[in-house]
C-alpha cells in the first residue's frame, strides 16, 4: 500500500483535492468549483451531483499534476462544509438539492422545536443553541414542505458523507460533523434519543456515527473507474471543516485558538470539555479525537463581506488586477491602507446573511453607519474589513469573559493570505497573530492527518504539533489597538440599536 494521502475539502465554493506525503508536505492540489443557488432571501442550496463531479475531476487532475500513480495512494480522507441536509434514497441518489449551512429558511421549524424541548436543554446536549442554520431545522423543513421527499429519504446526509457513500457504498458520518446538526449528544458521542423523540425524526434516517479517524470503507470498483484510484483504497471519514481546520492549524491542545477566515469565519479553541456560555453566544463542536471538544463562535459573512465589497464597489481593482496578474484583494488592501484605523468614524455591520455568533439573528442585515461627504470608497473598503474584525472580537471576548486564557491567535483560510488583514486582526484582538505555513491548505492538512491516523501512519492527533509550522507573526500596535478599543463599544451599540429595524426588514413586515 502507498503512503501518500489524498485529502478532499468539500467547501462552500468548490472541492479542493490535496496530496500530502507522510511528513505533512503538500505535494500538489487541484480545485473544482460548483454553483450555489439562492431561491429566495433565506434559502441557499447546492447540487450534490456537482460535489461528486468535483471530486472525480479534482482527483484525476491531482494525480496527473503530481505525476504519481494510483498505487502510491494509501488513503483518501475528507473535510466538508457542515450543517447541511441532503435527502437521498436507498441507493444514495439525491432526492433534492442539499440545503447548506448558510440557509435560514427553517425559522418556523425552530420555533416549533422550541415548544417541545427547551433551548437551554438543546444547548447542553448538543453544545449548540437552536438555529435554522443547523441540520435539524432543515430536515424538519423537508418534512413540512416536501413531505414526499422526506418519506422517500433513506438518509439525510452531510456534504462529505454523500461523497463517501458514492466512493464506498457505506453510510457514515463522524463525531465532528454530526455535532453541527442540533441532533448529536456531544458528550455521549451518539445521536440524541431525547431530541429525536421530541421532534419525531427516526434515527434510521441518520447515518451511523464514527470517530473521525475511522476507516469506513474502501473505494469500490465502479467508483475507482470514475475517480482513477485503485479499488480497495481505504477511505477515512474525516471531519467537519471546522474541526479539520483546527487540526491543520495545530490547535489540538487546551488553550490553543485559531481564526478561520473564509466565506464565513470562526474562532475556535481546543478543550477537554464543552464550553457553555451563559448567554449562549458561542457553541461547542466535537473535535476530531474522541473526548476532545472545540468551543467555537462562527459569523456568517466574513470573507463573504469582502467579496461583496469587491463585486459591488471595486470594479476598478478587479480590472487592474486582471491586467497586473494579481489578486483584486491585494489592491483593495492597498486602497484601504490609505485610511487610518477606525475609518474616520465609519462603521460597517457585516450581517449580509443574518448572523450566528454572537447575535443569533437571521434577520440582521449589512449596514454602513456614519457616512459623511469626506468618506471615500477607500473608507468603505476599510470599514468592511474592520466590521468583520470587530464582530470576531465579540466572539473572542465571549470566551475571554469566562476566564479562558488565549495567548495568541492562529489564522488560516483564504482571508489569511494578506498581511493587511492579519495585522488589523492583531490590533483589534489585542493578541499576537500567528500565520502557519499552510493557510489555505490547513483544513486539507487536518483531513490528511485523519487519514494518516486511520491507516496507522500517525499515532494520533498530536502529530499536528510536529507537522504544523508557523511562518509569520503579527504583534498588536498600541496606537491602532487604542483606536479599536474606543470604536468597539459603539460597534456593539449600533447593532443593538437596529434590532427592531432588522426585524421589520427581514421579518416580512415590509
């Protein structure tokens, strides 16, 4: 058997296939995107067949790019976007599009659940408060609005679990991905009988749950012909993208923390026990290893806000970037750098997709506050980044207020590429920010570690401490930090002052 690891990261915008050697070195990667559909203001869907197509194409492209043989592959492992709901029949054929993490259509379903089991009890069992973003509300939405689909559904799967079934013919999910469903008992490490009975969902409609390191099957002959792998290649279930990212950032011990900067963004820690915030602002996922947890706070539109800014306000930078062969974000950062910290009194509330942590308000909206004639496009660009950063600080402070000590913050994801935002985060957080060598491949590295542990190549999750190397460090600057310390309370007040307006705009009253 070979010793190379293929890690698939089924993200929001596409699938990245990455090839790692046993020393954790990235040998090659290949990416294939897929479309996202927005049927209405609250609904966000994808075509699961595009997941499979992306995995097939990226696997073949990866082997060709790296010039390795299929015999060299020792294991295939997965990371995947979390909190979705995909109904499939007994053959694993999708009965509808998958409702993904950003979807918020299940508001009424959440209220219905709340009448049957207390929010606080759900929080204690699952580590999460009730929210339309989680799989529970989405499964109930299928039952209420597409009863024929619900009746025919053999299983409701998460993104990576659908592809694993196509590869192996076996139903499976893992502790970390299951912990993002509102249906999983994180300390008992099983589906919660109490919640399932309260909401009337049959456990048989959910896949069996395994540790993230489990070999759940082998590549079948038919799948092997499609993806270009050897039949019999072991497949490890892997984990949800958040837990894989934690491992790939080297956050595998108590007190370590990281900030993922992608379409969404989250701050997460490693912990020996769940963290229960008195205000339920944060939540706890299961980590990749049994008995290890990941207290987390996730915001909806982080890099997504900057992407909106690019598409809506920065046409000049996009055109110039094409001519220069650089990222438009690099040019946007240069423009934002012309403006002092605090954007001269301009605030941006980054709630383009509603908000999870810290507000848990599906009706929240994006807002610019404080516009005056002196403000330019550069101010708007900087304010967007500052708004995302200030919202992340609220999440960070929810942990710090309860006595959790965080000495530094590791940053990964596409948003961690540039120095400008990394330095801004250090200033806003008042913490040293560390950037690992593998920023955009960190999630894939975490999935690869799962694969390596699964086939005995590594002894356990602790190998991440050896494989993850830090490349850059950013210390907070006192002058900028003091500016953000003054702006921060006003940022919080701005959201609170607009809550009633958000309800009127997003609650169907206008």
